[in-house]
C-alpha cells in the first residue's frame, strides 16, 4: 500500500502541472515534450490501476524511470503555439484518443521488454540449473507466469488498437473539415497508418496463427517504434531541428 501511495503522490503533482499548462495557460502549446509527458503520465496511471489486480513490480522501474525522464520535458521543450483550429472540440477529442492509444501501446511495449527480460532470465536459469543457480529473484520472483503476462499484453494491444483506429478516424474527419480532404500525406500519417497495419497483422496472426512468444514481442516493439515515429519523432524534427509548427 505504501508503494502505491508513494507512486500516487507524484502522479497527482504531474497531473496538476499538465492541467495548468494545457488548460489554464493563456496560449495552447503542444509538442513532442508535452506528448511524451502526457503519454508517460497516462502510462503510470494505467500501471497503477493494473497493479491493483496483478503483481507487476518488475514493470515498475521501467515505467517510473521513463516517467521521471519525460515529466520535465515540457519545461525544456515547451513546444509551439498551436493554430486556432486545434482548440475545437473534435480536435481535442482526436488528441485525447491519440494520447490514450500512445499510452496503452507504451505500457504494452514495456510489457514486451519485461517479458523478454524474464524469458532470458528463465533460459539462463534452466541452462545453469546444473551449476546450482537459484530461481528468479527480486521483483521478477513475484511476477505472474509468462502466459498470464502475454494475455495481459494482448489485452493492452487490443484496447490500444481500437483507440488507434478511432484516432485515425477522427484525424480523417478533422482533416476533411479543416483542409477539405480526408488524408494529408505527411510522415506522421505514413507512420501512423503503417503502425496500424503492423498491429492489425499482429492481432490477426495471434487469432489465426496463434502467434506468441518472441514473434509477438518483436511485432509489438516494431509497431510501437513505428507509432512513436508517427508523432513524437516528427514533432521533434519540426520543433527542435526545423523550428516549425503544425
């Protein structure tokens, strides 16, 4: 319980800071710094809720470590003032859906990393059993079985895929309303659609071919990496390298 309270306290402070910057400020700024900060804020919240039902102490250093790095990014990279059309309710809904999808896939990717670590430690333990090596220790000792972690991973991917689909749909609607065409070709659009196809192929492979283990983990990380390039990568190039807005 004390660990959950210790996590909740900075999470509430992070929530207040994001609210002040995104909703109380006179100008609406949003960029890759805010995107990463929001993603990891939601990621910690999802992890905190998950930990109420499943023992996931092994995931804690990954989630909290990344959140600690990303939380102060808006102060270092405040982003650029967004155009007036980004203040509309449909665009805000699109942004919220995108951040939720990113956060779920972030937790899914960290799950995949954790499962890879656990799988390798188990392999080392099996091969070193003759030399008297002990069982998994520390936070890895209280993790659910790999099959349970894998089931949780695909639940996260499924929910994230639904939200990503809604994100692309609302993005097409906003593009039609603002620019008069449903799709504007850009790096963000290309990588977002490519990520959607990767996760769609992963879910189809899981359903029809029974994909699991390292195959599923590789597809998960590939899809997340592509999705990360879709917004965070393109925003970093535009804001920091080129100094341009939306």
